[in-house]
C-alpha cells in the first residue's frame, strides 16, 4: 500500500532516501532549505513545497532528515513547522540523529498536537541510503512502528524496534561510538603495519577473515588505501554525534573513556579545517602522531 509522504531534508542521506520512496510508488512532497535537491526530485515526480508546514499539510506520513536537534525542533515544532500543517492522526518519523532528550520532548509535543512521532535514526551512510539497505533503529509506540513498516522496508534492510520514545536515538549514539572506535582501531592497525613495512592492503585482507573483521574495513577500504576522503559521512556530523553520546552518558550516568579519546581525535581533525571530509580521514590524524603515511 502506498502513502502520501512529506519528506523534509534532502542532504547526502535524505535525497537518495526520498528518491527510493518515489521509485517505490509513494506520493512525495519535498521541502529543503536549498532548492537544488527539490528540483532534482521534482524531475522524478515529487511535488516541491515552500515550507515544512506545506510539506506536512497533504501527507499521511512526514519524514525529517536534518542535521541536529535544533533544526529538527525548529522544523517540527517551530513557526511554519510540521505540527502547524500536519493533519490530526498524521505519523511523523524523524530519521535524523539528535539528542534522546530532544526526541522525547518532540514526541510529547507531537502527541499534544494529535500526531504520533517515531525517532528512527539510521546507519549505513550514503551507500546504504542509495541502495535502500540502511539499518533503522526505531523508538516509539508499537502501533506507529507497524504503520511505518512499509516505508522502512523501502529505505532499509535491518529494521529494529528498540524501545519507547527516545530509544532509537540512544541506540544510534551507541552505533556512532562503535563506528568511530572501529575507524580509530583500523587506522592504528594500518599505522603500525606501515611503520613495520607491511602492506596495508594485505593487513585489511588478513584481518577481514578473522575476529577483527568489521564493516568499517569493508565499506571504508578504498578510503583508507586510496586516501579518498570525499564525504559519505562528514567529520563535522560524526563529532556532533559523539557529543550526543557523551551528553547521554552524563544524563544516564555512564562512563565512556574510549569514546572520549576518539572524540578528541575526531575533534582535532575537525579543528584542522577538515570537518567536511569523510570520517575515515581520522586515519590521517593517527598517521601524524606516528610520522608515517599508511
């Protein structure tokens, strides 16, 4: 069954996700701060809107894919936002990565406006967004998750309802911690191998067949070996996500010493003016500490 969908936020992730919904036959209204991505999707059959409110007005389901908590809060609950245009009973799905606390607050505000809201952040990067193979971690009420499932099946391959409102964002924070730590671990392994005169490509081949195998080595292999850091996921955004994880740790009383270390390394990369590069560029910070190029 197809749905009328409003999609807000057409960046590196949002635009291919919206295109996949169009290809699956869903009626799509799109809104984005810059008009270029809207024009591209209009050529594929989407209807452009002039505001978030307009994008929500004719939609059964509204999806947001935005950079951070302030933008999501403004677009959903601010003047001219989704809640001002949404019909009573509409389903809102925020697929951004934001604070779990903000996600719960937005769920409460949506409930007060007669709507249901899911926090459903994703993992898989631009490749997963294009191929419809994202991992989607969903927080919210079970009935709303069932209602959203046909859309999730278009966008992702692994869909897990992880708990109530805000739980999706907690799990996404965990995901971003593990990804950053894996990038750091692979980077250090390549630095050590290079210092010892071992071919980094052969290191990845060997590690990929044992217990050390991980998706970072598979997906980011060419980034590491070819030193190609065109962003699939920007350093700036990963720094933001790690900040969310650390804030959540303070809120819930958890100690994250390894996350703190990799956050500082990622932050050093950002402060060097390379926040718009792919997060795999963390390798270069580790190379600099050892005076070697992997």
